[in-house]
């Protein structure tokens, strides 16, 4: 085949196979998807980081700073009111402010743990607040209640200046925290814009990549396969000269070339087969004509021999009756030989005529009760059965669509042989069975006679084949050959059972309905002429 199919050469893309194209395409696709996936993962990670920084750090830090300022203002209000009035009610806001100060300062320290600049701002606020508390808040809070604190009046200007420094530190801290939150929000919005563009680009690239893959598959695989299928259908429709078009990757082109080589091989084989068919048709025609001539010869010979044979038989018998005992002993013996030969010839010709008629004349197929037909056969053979002391038994037999006359001939030959070929000094016993076997019926005729040696299991079904001399057992050697012909006409087979030892067992099958016989136009001339000849 390598001499007829051209394989692609070279290492260029034109020599790439489907597998290689798929490998390269998948590798490129995975590379692009990996790059895009990495970029997308980075963008998502960056978005998450900025979002967490804004939500978990910058906004809570600004809120904590504002609440810290509120706590400090509560302290200043409480100390100022206590210093002016001496009322203990003003001490409560001051103490609550101290507690909230510690809480919010700790929150800011935790939130800004990684931001040195904002921690410095918190330190500046705490230092200014500590200085105000040291110089103004604690001394006034230590004064006894009930009367205004002279220290509050004395240090009013200093306390105001110190608290203004606290306010200024907290304002600067909050402004920078607010700016940090604004920058974080701007960074988040910017990275979200980048994220949207990146994922939009990923989606577009995936669509483009998908389109490229589908187009590549269509051009590289689907379309060449469709072309190959179309060429194959054209060839299958009967146009065997239609060439196979080689397209697509190297392996598909190679496949197309191999299929085209197979097509050319089939064309050569078909041409050879057509020549052989024409020769076989001619030989079949010759064989049919030869068979028709042989059947016509056998029928005409057996039919036309009846009249001269009857004359020979009649005159030899007449000669025996008239001159028997008047001639010498040798003449009487000669006359007896002539009479016996004429009689045996008469039997042989009659059997041959019956055999030639089987399969050539088809009676209308009808339902035949084989049980009833067997009883009719036993009635016809009753004399021979009684003389031999035979016992005939049978199982229930079915009703089949068959030729009634031929079924009678079948039973007559099988039962007759079973009775005839009996063992000396032993009464024949014959048993007939029937059983369904798939679509056929299998029958068996078993006897306790002399049996059939395995080497003769096929020979007994050949016409005129005898296993014994005419002196030992009478007959013409046509009976089993006729049974074989009848069984085969009815769609079955017949054989000798080689496993049966005590006597002989003949098994055969019959179809529920026989095959359709050939039409009148296909019957040989001898068959069509038989109706015109006298019987």
C-alpha cells in the first residue's frame, strides 16, 4: 500500500498531524489562559487588599479618631464644669472620657500597627493630651467638691492653650486619616476599573480564542471529514470511479489516500468479480441446461423403457409357462434368469421413475397430519410388518405444511428399511420420535436391526448404493436417496446418528412450511413435458 499512497513529507505546518495541531493549539490556549488567569488573580488580590485596607483599617481608624476626639471633649467639658462649679456631676463625664480614651487609643494603635506615620500622629495626640491632663485636668479633678476650684481660674489661660494644642493634634490626625481613606478609596476605584478592563479583556480573548479553535477545528477536521464523508457516500452510491479528495492535516490526508487506495483496489476487485460472475453465469446456464437434459434423459429413458421391458417380461414369462419342463435343465435355468432379470429391471425402472418425479412435480402444499400419515403407511406395510413380527411405536407427531404424497413415501421407505434390515431371529422394534428444535422439527426413526457402519453413513444416501447383495436383502438402493431428496425439498436435512450403537437411527428435520418451489418458467423441459407423456 505504501507504493500507492503518498505520505506528506517535511517538517512544516503542512506536515503536521491532527494530534500535533491539537497539541500546539491547546498549549497556546493554556499559555494565554494562564497569563490572563495570573493577571486576573493579581487584580483580584489587589482589589481585595485595597478593599480590606479601606474597610478594615482606614475607615475604622478615622471613626476611632473621631470617637477619641469626642472622649477628649467629654473630659474637657467635665473638668471645666467641675472647676467652675465644684459639682460632682461633672466628674462622671470626665472619668467616662478617660475610659473611652484608653479604648479608642488602643483601637487606633491596633489598626495603625503597620503605619508608622499615623502612629506618630497618634503619639503626638497622646503627648498633647497627657500634657493637658497633667497640667490642668488631674489637678482640678483632685480638688474637693462643693466649691469652685481656684486652680481652674488660675490656670484657665494655660489650660485653654494646652487643650488647643490637643485639638490641633487631633484635627491634624483626623485630616491625615481622612486623606488616607480618600487615597485608599481612589486606589480601590482605580484597581476596580483595571479589574473590569482586565476581565473584559479576558472575556473578549476567550471568545476570540473559542472562535479561533472552532474555526480551526472546522477547517482542519470537520470540513475535511465532511468532504471525506461526501466522497465516501458518492462511492457508496455506485460511483466507484469518484476520487477521494485529500485535505486537512497530514494524518487526514494520509487517511484519505489510504481510502482512495482501497477504492482503487475495490474497483479492481469488482472488475474481477464481475468477470467471474459473468463466467459463473455462463457456466450456471450450461449446468442448468445439462441438468435439464439429464433429467429429461432419465425420465424419458425410464418412461420409454417401460413398453419394451413389458414385452420382454411378458414373452419370457410366456416362454417359461409354455415350454417350462419341455427343454433341458439348462434351458429352464436360462429362462428363469431372463424372467428374474426382467422383473428386477421393471422394479428398478419404476423406482428410478419415482425418484425422478420427486422435486419436479409439486402438489399443492397443505396441512399434513404426520401422525395420520404414519398410520396410513403402517397400514400399507401391514403384511410385511406382520410377517416380520415387527413392533412399531411412535410419539405424537406434528402437523406440517408439506406434500402429502411425499410424506407417505418418506415414512414408507424409512419404516420399510427398518423392518427389512432386521437381525436374524429377532423381531424388529421401531420407534419414531418428534421434537421441536428452534424453527425446525427433528424426527428420528430408531430400530434394533443390523445397523449402519459409520464409514457408510454418507454412502447410504447416494442413489443405487447398496451395502448388501440382492440375495441377502432385496431393493434397488434408491430408498434412502429418495428420502434425502424429499427432506431437502421440505427445507431439512437427514443423516445417520453415529452415536447410536444398538441398530440404526435415522434423524431428519422438516420445516413447518417448505421453501417456495421454483416457478413454472424455471422448471426443466422434462418436468413441463411430463404431464404430456402417458404414465
